């Protein structure tokens, strides 16, 4: 197998890309991958000349089973152990499918199990062994991990989202930016899946965040809106130290490449105040 030109170079900027579960999996059944979409993403990734870490979400592979067993509530009773096993098994299947598809498109992917290198406290990451990520990145690999059930010092186990992991790794490994790939164009002032007149918020800065969040909060509370707010809230510390967070639509072909080449695409950029419109 030949791999892409994602070779080792200390000067290349690092990008952490979250492959959102709602984009890469199908909602019309459990354990269904949107294969054509992932193939299109893989082709784009093979042509990107940056260091990359991929973090995938759970979508229909992880959330239904985790919810059924109350995994997010932490350890309550022995019957949940079966639920953790099922959740892990299903997430592993998704990781394997992505690994194979990415490798087929010459992306030098290397899967990491989040549950084997991360420890949380009440669902917040406490420790991550980032050394293997760093070493594999330096060799030209593209590490791939996921949101996961991880050991938790307070609750026994907990679910740590891929969003949190993406931002944590970006902070610790000094990534220039985090890209959250979703199934909508970015953060809207109301849920674009319910309201065709919803407006895309193109730029958010830490200073304008509370005002923007107020307008998002006034819209109907939906999963999408909450998910978007979660991504933004997760990213505040990263943006405050000068990095950029972009929320874009993975379902628009070429979006990733165009963004990375510096084109102005439909998306939401969460950027430092010093680079914001009124700075
Ligand atoms: O889809 C959740 O990750 P997310 C992980 O990134 C599990 O929130 C196991 C449900």
C-alpha cells in the first residue's frame, strides 16, 4: 500500500479534524456508515499537505446503545457493563470502517483507542497520554481516535465526546486549528433543519460570544443547536490563546480543501478577538 504525501515535517501546521457522527453515519439505522461521503472526505484528506489528527463522533454507532444503558450517568449497576462493551464494540466497528476506507485512499491512518490512553473526571478529560500521538504524527501518520467511554476517577466510567477530545489534543499538541465537520454549514441563529430562514453566523469571537449565544439560545432548543453550543463552549480556551476553530459542512464536496487553501467558504469561524471584525 502506498500512502499520501502526509510526510513528517516539523514546520507543517497541525490540524485536528472532527468527523461529526451526524455527518459520517446514517440515521436510517444503527451501524450504517455514509460510505460515499467518507470516500469523498478520504480523497480530500489524501491531498491535504498538513499534519492531521482525526477524531470521529459516534452518530448511530454509539449514541443509541450508550443511552439505552445510561452510560453517560457513570457506573450505577453491573448490568451497565454489558452496555459499555456493546458501546465500545460498536465504536470499534466504526473506527475500523473508517480506517479501512481512509487507507484505501492512501491516507496513512493509525487508529488509537481513546479508552486506552485517556482518563476523565466527571466526564471531563483529566489525563491523556499524548506522546504516542506526537510520535506517530512526526512519522507522517494521521492518528484517528473517537469520542468514547473512558475510565472516570469519580464516576467509574463516563462518555467523553469527540469534540472535547479534539480540543484537548489541539491544545496539548499545539494545533493551529480545529475543524468541526458537521452536516450543516456552521452555527445558525436558529436550527437550520427546522427553520429555512435561519441565518449562518459567520464569525464569533470570545468577546461576541455571549451576544451570539443569546440569539442561539432564543431559538428552539434542539440537538443541533445544543451540539453547536457545545462545540463553541468547548473551544473558548483554545481560541483565547490565539487558535482558530472552524465549523463547516462535510457534506459540501471540496469544503475542506478550499478552507485549508485559504478560500472563503460558507462556515462559522470562531477566532480570537484580535482578528475579529471589530478588532
Ligand atoms: O459523538 C460520543 O462521541 P460524540 C461517544 O463525539 C459515545 O459526542 C461513545 C457515545
